[in-house]
């Protein structure tokens, strides 16, 4: 057997050894460069424009100088208009949460506005109209969106379609709901940001989510509804206060900022 033949026989083994040695390095990426050396980004977001958000919730956020993202439905804004104008003046981000909050007709309360009966055209018309009404009431252009119920489809059966492309055309970023993980800033699809539920949790349940995201330099978007202490779909003010105090300590390495602010930063770094 000559030298060339010997090398050909050994080549597969050499490759296996080489890649076995190299693979740990190949799976290790540089930490995402969050501003000022921060280790993790956290965004607070709330849906539906519920009255408790401007009747107590924003006051607590303002006390700590924290800005959140509020995904609103025009009719709900209209019923608490002065409060929402104050929220805008305080620097909170306003996002679109649709005109009529359509969800699957499996929710009986949504049967008259079931996603199964929507088309892409109808959805786009309503999102554009919601933007128009929010602009008229609050003077802001909505660049961010949250999918009602976290559901991203219209139609049923073989006619089912995703309306993620519609949201991607109209907004800089769009957030889901009841997701299981934070966003990887180096990879995330801005049209499908994950939103992790903050309702019904004390800070001892939220802190592990933050710490886990910090290990990988990720972006945790918390998503809630009511802002208070009890009841269904309520993000607790006591939890928020503990979170904001924790984030205020530079040693904890947390960048706490609205969804749009973080998304724009991530886009600029990618």
C-alpha cells in the first residue's frame, strides 16, 4: 500500500477527529453586544388597553422611570382617552393590537369575530384602520404590533393562511403570546417575537426567566394584561416593583426598555 492510498484510507478518520475537536468552538458564539455592557434585555409589554394600565399601572412605571409597550385596541383607548394621552406624554410606547381583537371562534366570546372567518384582506384593512384611529386619538404612528391571543392565522382547513406576512408589511415588529422562551437577538424574526406571560406571577417566578435569558445574552419580552394585584390575567404591581428595583442595580446587567427600542437596537447591530 503506497502513501497516497494510506492517506485516503485514513482521511475519514482524520476528519472525524478534527470536527470532534472543533465542534465545541463552532457552537460558541460571541455574546450579543447589549448597550453599556448589559447582559440581557427585558421589555415589559401589556395588551388590550385595559383601564388598570392607565389607572395605576403607568404611575408605578413612571415612578421608576421605566417605559413599557402597550398594545392597544382603539375602542378601549377611547374609553380612557385622557389616561392614554398621559401615557404617551410619559414616553410609553403604543402599539397596535388590532381593531376588534379577533381570535379563534373556539373562544365563544370571539365567535362574531372569529379568525376562521377572516381573510388576509380583511385583516389588513382592520389593522390599517386601527392604526388610523390610534393616530387620530393619540397622535402616534404604531410601528409595533401584538397578535391577539397570540394567534397568527386566518381561515380554516385547507384555506388557512398565516397573516404574519401582513403584519411584517405593516409593522417593524410583531409579538406573540404564551411563548416558552426569550428571543435570540442574533436570529429572531422581528415579525414573530416571542412574548412570555407575566400575568399571575410573583417576582420569584420571573427572576429565573431573566437569569436564564442572561446566560445566553437573550431578549426577554414579558407580556401581560391587567396591572394590579388580583384577578385573572393580571400582572402584579408588587412583582413589577421588585423587577424594576432589581433592574436598576447595574450589577445585575439588565437593559429594561420598550419592545420597539430594543428591536431597533438589535436591527442596527445585525
